[in-house]
C-alpha cells in the first residue's frame, strides 16, 4: 500500500460519522408540517373525507412503510423516519456502485461522499415522506438496468421492471425519471453495447408501460386541479441553477484539479467512457429539475419544489464525480474521497447545536408551549392552517376535526378553544376574525396564535390593529423555527 493511501476503515468511519450526524441524530426532532400529514394518512386512512381537498396527498404506496414501522415500534418521530434512513442507505450504495461501473473502479467512495455533501440527499434520510423511497427505487432501478444491459440476465431485467413499475406509484411528480431509463436503454442498444436486443428491451419496457396505465389515469384525473395545490412561485434561472447543484460540481471538479496539482501528479489519461454511460449521468442530473422547470412554465402551475426534484441528487453526485475523474489518477481516488468526506461532515453537520434538527420547524415544541399558555380550556387558540388547500369554500370556520387541513393538531394535540383560520387572508377570513375579535377574543382576556410564521405573523399584525384590542400587549413566545406562537393579553 502506498504511503499516501487511505485505508478502507478510515473511509468507513467517515461514512458512519456522516450518517450518524446527518441522518440518525435528527430522527427524534419534531415533525415538520408535511410529516404530520403522513401521520394523518396512516391514522385515518387515504379514504378520509378531508382528502377530497388534496387527493394527491395519500396517492402513494409509501404510507405502508410508516404504518408498518408504527406497528413494530409504536408511534414516534424516530419510528416513522427509520424506513427513510434505511432506504437512503440503499440509494447511497447504488450510487456508489454505479460510480464504480460508469466512471472509474475507484470512484465509489468519492461518489458516496458527494451524496453526503448534499443537504437535500441527507434531508430525505430523516424525512417521513415518500422522497427517500423514490430516490431508492430510482437508484436501484438504474443499477439493475445497467446490470441487465451488461450481462443480459433475466433476473436483473425483472428487478428493473418491478422497480420501474413502482416508481411512479411512490409520487406522481417522479414521472420525469422515466426519461433517464429510456434514454440510457436506447443509447446502449443503438450503439450495439447491450447484451440484450431490442426485442427483450421492448418486452420489459412494454410491461412497465402497461403496469403504469392505472397511475397515468390517476395522474390525468388530478391534473385539472394542479393549480389549487401550488405552493411556490414560477422558478427563475437562479432557481434552476441552484437546483443543478453547481456548487458541488465546482468543489469536486476544481478541488480535484487542485488536489492533483498539489500532489504534483500528471493528469490521468482520458478515460474511454461510453457515451451512453455519460448520458445516463447527465440525464439523471439534469432531467428531473429541467422537466419540472419546463412543466412549471408550460402549465402555469409551479411544481419546482426541491423535494420534488430531489430524485436527481444522485445524478448530481455522479456528475461531480465524473468531472473529478478528469483530474484524479487511480491512486488519488481514496485520498480525494477522504478530503471530500471530511468536508461533507463539517459542512452538513449542523454543528451549532448538539442535536441537529431535521427541519427548522418545531411544531412539537410549539405545541407544548401553547399547552402551557392555554392550560385553561376556555383560552382561545387561533390556528391558521399550514396547508395551501385551506381556502374558502374548502375551509370554513366550522371545518371538522380531525381533518387533513389541520393534520398537525391531530399529531400534536392542543388544549384550549381552537379557532380554525385558513391558510391565507380572504374577505371571509377577515369577516370571521372581526367577529371573533369582539365577541370571543376581547372578553377572554388572553388568547394565543399558533401556526406557520407567515400565517401567524399576518394575523398577529391584523389583530393588534383592532380597536377592541387596543391597549393589549402581544409578544412572540419561544423560538420554534418557522413555527410561531404569539400570546395576546389584556
């Protein structure tokens, strides 16, 4: 072994440290709002009438996993998130093996640390939402597709077919990933670099297409309502650039070049990479964000949300590894991977706090604070919905609980007299708030606002300006990230 070689135990220790810090230690932190929706689906079922406002939410095979975890370990944030951590371990393995097959035999460690350097990749491992399942199914699907086209074994082809048939059932916005599968298979066949012919590929892909017909029918039925679920503005060029993770590519590409120069080693001979392999990496990296970017502008209903295109992050890590391969010789892969791994651990570890949070949304802590402030069950608690679907006529002041629009109240219950407000301001909402202000809030002597920072902040300002509350004092209580608790008192 070279004096500069990095032993495998050192690399394994870095991987373990990154997984412990970035994946496992955030598991006990509070659910963020969409994770409360996961718990609502598990506890009340996809057929609950409140999902009529958001039928796309329970439309996933994912919910069988937290349901099974709750049966095994009971209800907790850790139990619900554990399947995602295991799935992202499988995805990390698949990306590493693909780097060794597609880029360089020594590139596996480097690609794994490139994944661990991405916040969005780590975030999925501690998220009780479908995205880790989607990333794992997609990554393993690519792995089995490559193996099948390499060796022609039917078991690999069937494994790919099963995974490809499942992918769209995980989340309806994962459809762009089928472009990755198709482009790679066609290029391999067109170049005569496949152990299987057009007939067998057509058979497998045809079977996948037939299996996806029910999902396509479901997606078509939901398409007309897409505009009512938009949570972000149409993306700009800067949003697209950020989605492509250019920072990781610059760090890995330029860092590898500087690493080689510092070690005063000659540039490696250009690898004779197959164009189909390079196209696979590029499609995986560029395809999901570009497709959602285009769809957002073409349809007018923006779906350009980081978690929706996070399935492309494995491709971004492979693209960064591919660029680094232009500078790294065979003996440099492990030292470069160790440097990248240490940097990823330092950058992604949330070292400003002892226990890192999964999201900056402490609904659990805020609910505990509200419980203390509203120990008297007569205390009014204003609860704006954190879900965009909570608009009239779906929302009314008499919205029935438990309901999806207030899923967080079912997961972290509150005492007090709950007053349900919509997601955003409207004439109906202001009329209701004005009525409450004089008839309910002022006589109570104190009340609490509890909700997302944007919604709570609006009603805080609005109610503070009401004449019947003149002379009252109001203050924000505690620090719960993007969840706000406001106390009004006479």
